[in-house]
C-alpha cells in the first residue's frame, strides 16, 4: 500500500476542513462543519443528521440501557463493581470520573470486550455473554478513546463498511457502484464531504473522531457509547460536536465519557460520576457539582491516587472547569486497548 | 459523476494495461522458448498461482499463510492419484502399488477414477480443510505469528504423513511417471504446450479474481479486518468469517496450482509440500510486493527463475542467495520490489492515484527476464 504521507502533507490535507474561526453566538447554531465557500440557509450538518436519525421520537421510546450490578474483574483487581445505570432516549448522559475510575471498562463490558457479571440490557435484551459483533448487531455502537478508524481506507470506505454489516454475501462480493444515501448524509453530517476520498489516516484528530461518530450513525446504532469524543478538538469543534450529540441524543440513547467540564456543562442532560469502579453520584449537572463526595474526589483528597488535579487551583465547592485535561490520560490507559498510538 | 469511479479510473487503466501486457507476454512465450524452457515457465506459473492466493490472504488480509504447501500438496496429490488411476486403466492398479503395496487400490482412492470427481475434489477438499481449520483458528482469535507457526506445523505434519504412507502415497518418492493427462499423451510436445497455455489462462483468471475481490466491498472489509480487527467487530461483522473466506480462496488457488504442477513437472513428492516449499511460496510474494496485484506473481516467477538458474551453476548456492534476498527485502523494502516505483522520482499526481498499479513496472521487467531465461 502507499506509505503514510509525511507530516507536512498530513497537515496540508487536514486544512481544507478548517473549523469556523469565530465562535457562534448562542442563537447562531454553529453546526456548519462542511461550510462551503457560500454560507447556507440551514446548517448542513444538522440537516444531514435529521435525515439520518429521522424525526420520529416515539419509535424508539422503549429503547433504554439498563445496567444492574455490573462487575468487572481483572486478575483479582476489581475495575468496576456494583454499577447500576439507567439511560433513556432523549437524556444525553455524561459519564465522568478521574483516570482509572472504570469508565472505559464499563463501556468495554457493555460491548462485550471484557467479561463481566451482573446484567446490561438494551431494549430489553441482555447484552452480557454475547459476542461483540452480535452486540453491535443488536444496535450498540461505540467509539474508542484513541480514534480508531481504518487508516488505509478512505473516509467513504470507512463509512461504507460501517453501513454494511447487514449486507448479503453477494452484495459484499461486488464493487461499490453508488454511495449509499445514509453514507452521503453521514458525510454531510460530520462535515467530511470534501475529504471523502482521502485515506482516513491523514485526517486531523478531530476529523477522525467525527468520522467515528459518522460511522455510528450509518451503523444505525441505537445505543451510542462515546469514549472521550471531543478529546483534542478545538473549542469550535467541541461546540459543533456537542450540538450534533444533542441532536443524536434526542433520537438515540447516548452515553458520553468526557473529562472536559465546560463541555459537560454546555451539553449534558444528566451526569453519572464514577470513582474507583463505583457510581459515586448521579443527577443533573448542578446536582453533581454540588455533591460533596464528588467535590472531594475532584479536589484530590489523600485517598485519591490519580491526583490529576493540583489541589488549590480551583475554588472549593465546584467541580473544576478542567478537572482533568482530556489528554492527561495515563499512557497505559491509552495503549491498553491495543490500538496504534 | 461520482467521485469514486473518477478516482478508480487511472488505477484501473493501468491494471488493465498490465494485464494486457502479461497476456501478450504469456502468449508469445511458446513462440520464443524451447520446449524445455516453456515447461519450466509452466512450472513457474503453477507456483505463481499459490502466490496469487497468498497475495490476497497475506497482502490484503494480513494472514501469514506459511503453510500453503498443504493445499498445494492436496491439489497436487489428488491430481496425481487421478492420473495414476487413469494410466492404470479401468479397474487397474497403479504401478507403485503393485511394487510396494498390497496390489489393491485403497477405497479412498476409488472416487478419483472419475475425471469429473477428481476435478471437483481438487477444488472441494482444500476448500473444506481450509474452511474448517480457518474457522477453528480465527474464531479463537489466533493471529500473527501463532497462526504462522500453526500453518508451518501443519505443513510439516502433512509431509511426514505422506512419507509414512509408502503403499498408498508413494512415500518419499511421491507419485510420478504419468503418461497421460485426461487422455492426452504427456510425451507429445504439442500437449505440453497446451498444458502451458492452460496454466497461463488459469493464472490470468486467478489474477482477475483477486483483482475483483480486492476492488469489491469484501476487499475493503478485508483490509479493515487486517488493520483494526476489533473495530470491525464493533461494527457488527464477524472478522473470523472475513478471514476464512480469504483463507479458503488462497487455499483453493494453491490447490489448483498444485494440480496443474503435477502434469507439467511429472512428479509430486513430500519435498514439494513441506515446510521449505511453504516458506518459498511466501518469499516470492514478499520479494515481489505482497500488497500489490501483480507483485506476488512476478516475485514468485522471478524467484523460481533465479532458483533454477542459480542452482544450475551453484547447486548449493541458491538457499543462501534466497535467504540474503529475503533479508534485504524485508529490511529495506518492506513493500517488496513493487514498491521501488514509489521510491523513483516521478511526476506528482494526486496521492489517491498512486494505489493499485504500483507493482507493475519493475515486476514486468523481472517477468521479461524470466521469459528470456
Ligand atoms: N485489561 C485490563 N487489565 C488490567 N487492568 C485493567 C484493564 N483494563 C483496565 N484496567 C484497570 O481498570 C481500571 C479502570 O480503567 P479504565 O480504563 O476503565 O478507566 P477510565 O475511567 O476509562 O480512565 P481514563 O479516564 O484514564 O480513561 C484502571 O485501574 C485500569 O488500570
Ligand atoms: Mg478511559
């Protein structure tokens, strides 16, 4: 295959999709990732999302994630214990917690990547004990902490594969002649139309994460588990992503793992705080921010080993705005998932 | 106009051009080569069939198929058994069985008396074996070096099994001394030429099949499985199934190569199916460029040709030469000789256009050398 382009070329290729320069005012929805030369009437991103998600809010009303007594053990080390979690459609749920709290492990357990005990059901059917690809077919989609797209394949090919798990063998053995409409809409939604024929490996980090969200959309996942989807994004990109997640959250069950407190305050409907494998608190943003136990964890008491917040840099009584920068994840957490970089 | 077709066009034209050139060269060979050299080329083409399959399974799918000798051998021995039975005539007993065996044809040989059954089994047996083995191995997530070691062990075991069954498989001597191929006298040069043309045509068909698979959605999926197996799983596919398909295709191609090798060369023995030939198949592919379409074929032909000509002069020199070449390629040209084009200065075009056709030029040169030999 072709070699990965040099970094110079990479930066150049990443440029065409520059983020909007000034931040949108609250009523000027900044969901215009694919902004062409001329401004358009409707933000293309969200219009595409509408087409993909549909507007029928009743159809999946009964879809909800229900986790009961979940426990994950690694060679005697209990990474997740006694976790109960219920997330419904229309409730954009954020999952936060210090490094090593077990957030990723929780997602791993629900998606079949690690063995777990207890129960995790989506739409009434049990997920634990099924193989990963069966869980995916049951409508569960996820992203990874480190963007994992198929780097040698183009953006279009990435999305086309994501859209095709239900294709028949004979369709698979043929060449793709037209772009499936869902893929077209996803390209628009995540603002990668101009990059459709670039290898995904040359995309900027934020674009890769958008591509992953696009893949979840065409995959037609009804439960989306996103592990730090805005890590490494600029402020403007975060804003766009947040809008998109809100839009998706109104039609799907969405759980977002995130460290960025400002992002959380802007977009979360509700928050679950995890600490040392347990659920520490749950409620609205305001509720958890004022929860003494949460404040204690985030201020870094002697009992907190992660120590990701230098004590004294934040006013007492509030969760620090940037409790743990997204890229502060320890190296082992990033490499553990066996992904490149 | 859709962008993908526009992008595919240049690569497609180049592939078609390379394909056309290869066809012309292969058709010209009988006119310029002596019968002896033509026979040699036919043998190289049979070995190259194995390489085409490896190019798909290893180059595209990342499966380190280090045991293709097994499938080559299955195809070869099934064909050899049929030819032996046909030579013996209806109800007859192959000569070596009269010599070493009980003088009775074992029951499991009997189905191979029919030419149709023989051809069917040559395709079916390797497909079933590879399908079962691949399924067992890939669903248990055996990958990389472990899969390679397993393949090697299988090739070794297969060769040992053949050696041990002197009465029914010919043992170390293998099966040889075939007189006719589906009724055509193998001593007649015209028939040997026909065999060469069959081998050339089959090889071209195989290249076209791999090209089609690579360009299909399955081909894209295979690359995705190679690079991010877990990600594919989270999209709702079973990667094991994708790998099994690639593995089975490679196995059947190796078997067909083996089946045609038998009438061309006139012998198949455990030495053609064990560990060493299995590695040899892979080396040609690595040297030619495993991820390209024509790289594996041309690499394989070039290595076979070099092996023949070097062994003619320095009987024991080949093994060192092959080892050195392999190390050089792996260390300095991981993409194989096909990637040399990428190193040469050339007119800048859009990056996406460089794909697909990269393997053609230097390899074509090698093929031309092979023809001159
Ligand atoms: N495969 C594994 N084997 C052993 N220990 C593991 C494994 N996966 C995770 N752990 C441990 O489980 C704990 C929870 O890890 P997890 O990755 O779920 O944390 P997290 O909340 O996602 O943290 P971060 O914010 O850094 O991503 C950590 O202590 C981690 O070291
Ligand atoms: Mg994590």
